[in-house]
C-alpha cells in the first residue's frame, strides 16, 4: 500500500504503520489540516494532503479530532497520552450507510510544538450488525425466560392470559389481545394497550372477522402480517389508543394436543411493520404462553371434575335423623386428604311407611387414600340401591358380598348396619356387624355396654354369616359406631402402644349423658392426642343418641325443676 507524501514531502511515522494494513489512516495536525494519508483513506474520504479535515470527513470525526487538539484542552489531558501511544477510547459514527470506528494516536512531543494525530478508521459495519443482533437475541432470551417464569408460576387461566398480553404489549407490540377457546357461547378475551392496563371480557365474536384468526384458534400456522389489513380489525381488537393500527400479527397459542387460543399483536400507524424475524419470535413467545394456558385450562377442568366426583365421596352432613340426634366425624389418614377408606352414610326412613326405619351405615374399606375412596363410593351406591331391603340386614350383606366378589378388586370391607326407629321417648336400634368392631352403648350413668353382634368380612367368602342385636336407648343414651383407626391408633407415652378397646371403654365411661357432638369430639381428641404427629389410619365415628325428655332453658341452661343440667346451654329434642 502506498502512502501519499506529506505536504513537506516527509514520510516518517505513517509509512511503516500504514503500509501493511487495509484500514484508512490519516495524519491531521492540531489546526485540522490533513498532513498525509494512505490510499484507503484517500478512497474513503476523497481527500488529499493539505485540505481541512472538516471539508472531507463526517462531523463526528471532526468533533473527535477537535476534542483531542491541543492535548485535550477540555481538562482530560491525563487521558490523552502523546508519543505515539494508542488511546483507550474510540469514536464511532457512520459514513454513508456503513459504520466506522476511529482510533487516534498522538505524534510528536509536547515540548516540540503542536501534536498531530493519526486516525485509524476501521469499517465495523458487520461487527456492529452482529453486536446489535446479539443484543436483540439477549433481550429476546430474557423475555422468554421471564415469560416462562411468570406464566408457569400460576395455574389460573385468567392470570396466564393477563401475563401474556401484558408482556406482549410491553416487548413485542403496542397492544396485544389473547382469545381463549369458546366457553359456552362466549370467548374469554384479554386486552392490554399501550397504558399497560389489562381488560378481561367474555365476548360473542365472529372469528372470521379477522384474517387468520379462525385458523389460529385451530392451531394452524399464522397468516403473514403483510396479508392482513389492520384497518379491518373489529372494534373488540382495535380499541382505545389503537383504533387505527398500522400493523397486525395473528398467531396461534399452541397447547397440549389442541390450540390454547390465539394471540393478536398490534402496532400503531406510522410505525414499521412486523419483520419476518419478529413474527418468528412472536411464535416462540406464543408457544410458551400457549403451554401455560393449556396447563391452566387442563388444571381447571380436572379440578372441576375432582370437585364433582369428590362431592359424591365426601361423607354427608349430620344433625338428626327422624327425630334421633346424630353426630359423626371423619379424619382421613393423610393431612391433605378429604376422603379415604372409612365412610358412613345416613338413609332416612320412607315417609310413606309408618313402620319404616332409618338406616345408618359405618364401614371400613381395606386400604386408604383415593383408591380406597373410589371403592367406598361404589359400596355406598350399592347400599343405596339395596335400601328397599334394608329391613333384612343379612340379605343386604349377602347381596353386597356377591357384588364385591364379582368386582375386579382384591379389597374387602367391614360394616356396621344400624336400623333406627323411635319408640315413644326411646329409640330402638337393630345392629348388625360384618367383620367390624361391635358398637358400644354409653348409658347416661356412664355404664358402657358392647352390642352383641358379629359377622363375616364382606368381599372375601362366598357365604357370610352375621348376628343382629336389638338395643333400646333411653333418653340420653348413645350408641357409638367407630372404625379401627380409633382403637388401633399407635402412640402414647412411648410412641409404640396401641390405644386399644379397653382404654376407649374407660374413656367412654366418663362421657355418660354427653351430647353426641361432644362425645364424638372427645373420642377424636383422645385418638389425636394419642398418635401425636405420627402416622395413623382413617378414623370415623358416628354417635346415635336418644332425645332427652326435656328441653333445656335458652336463658340459663336449667331443667324444669330449676337445677343446672350437665349439658347446660344445649337444646335437645
């Protein structure tokens, strides 16, 4: 590479530096006159030695040279070394349509007079483009990471729609709309405009009003934005500050097996249309939003199904049954569970039958958790179908046994059937146990009796036997039905002792005359204290109490004779 001679004909510094490099190099004195330059600089600037830099160079390079002239007169001399040392700083600007970087080197000694500057001007257009693209990709990656983090933090569909439109309006466009699949006759729609406010609506919309929207709702590839006329956008999309959009993109929100909806992006008029890269990135963003919305929708559907099924498995409410006081309580084995293997059910007597009896059933299916709960649901439905035969306990148990033997399960169940009939002021109970612990009768004086009933497990043997006991309850007497989760609770002072039948009977001896709610609460409290924080089986109890003859005073809880009653404050039928 040749070097253009200097004005004075000398070639001292620039020659060995400029000759081997393809970059433009020119030496400019303190007054702004080009002293010498190489061929690359002459081609780039169209200059020659002796002309002013300001006449041929762009303004940014002229300003850079003036800032350095006179050894940094602006007070930054310490950062402007002399003697040919390269400066740490560089200046950037454009020449035509390309981007250049200029790096100065000072020549001469400060004591010898004004210092000239050699400028190296390097074309960094490609590097600048790559850096800008890298920065854009970093921003997009950060957006996708933020979107994934915020979207996956919620399983609420409305919240996912809100996050999607807010992020899209902030980073991808000026406004965004998310349309979810139809719910009945309406589509849930979320809109976010330039102000960042999200508006949720349920709208009856015609998907064919927007080109590509019907296809996007089915999960098809998007229509290119250049094919969409934004001025034709309906009012439910182009609203507020975006009534006259300049560009619009419609893309699907891919879900799990089916589309989770569609995303519409809007830009103001007089702004650039969406580029191909921007449309591709919008699809990447939509993929994450669609996955989150699909998961939220599936969760909502499964939760609704679970609530429906759970309502059939949850134990019924208890208060009284045909004039007899009742109280029941159920505690599943798991703290976070609602159902398990223990169950109870109440069946009122047929009002049309004057001799009809109410029926209470308490059962314990082998196992615990959801699988056991499903079997309890089947058993409860079977017993409901057998209610017309409830007067014959043995026959009901035989039919239930045959049903379970035919079922595809290896589980069995123990049961207690209690038929109830009011007789004057007392109650007559007909009790039948099928492999279950016999009910305990708690008299008002504290005496505890075991009902004389026993029987075979249900779902194990082809032929079963059972013994039915008839028990009379006087006013205030209680019959307690319970599962083995109470008596087989492991705990105590040493943590390894079983609560046991005898300990239960001793404790019940102190509960004579208690209301059924208090008695049931007492039993569960004792079992809970016994097991502490240890694991335990399902626990279920049902207390059947014959109503008292008198009603306690609502004012002071005194009986008819004026004496305080031990159950002061409670109304008894």
